[in-house]
């Protein structure tokens, strides 16, 4: 069984914490790792260099649509970065992820 590791950028640490708490409470993610980054990107015709925060969250394939919808609902960016990657891990960890987000 595989699961999703999802990379999401945030403008501040508090925004990252607020959004990941929202996702955990809604049971669309099992957990999150948060860390600061420096980003360079084009925005409205100008190159930006900003401090941001990243969350890497874990969920199941079945919860992807709910996760994406929830992030868009509360994220302060006009165009939030939500990148999913399919990953494999030890069976016990994958089972734990599923148990955290399984809403049946």
C-alpha cells in the first residue's frame, strides 16, 4: 500500500500551524512536519525572494481531494502550492496513517 506525502508552502509559521491543525482536526491528514525555507519565484511579472514555511503532510490516496479542497478553503495565497507525491514506507507506518484519516 502506498500513501501521499504532500508539500504545501505557507507565508508564515503561524499560517502553517493553523492550516495543519485544521487538516488534522478534519482527519484529512495523519501528521505534518513544518520547517522554514527561502523561496524564489515569479509573481505578477516580478521575481520574488521570500521567507516561507513548508508543511509536509501525510494522507491516503482516498483523502487527496478532501485535503486539496480544505487547503484551498483556508489558505491565504491566491495560488497555494500543493504538491503530492506517492510514497511507500514501512507497513506499520502506512497502517497508522490510514487509521488516522479513515473516516468510515
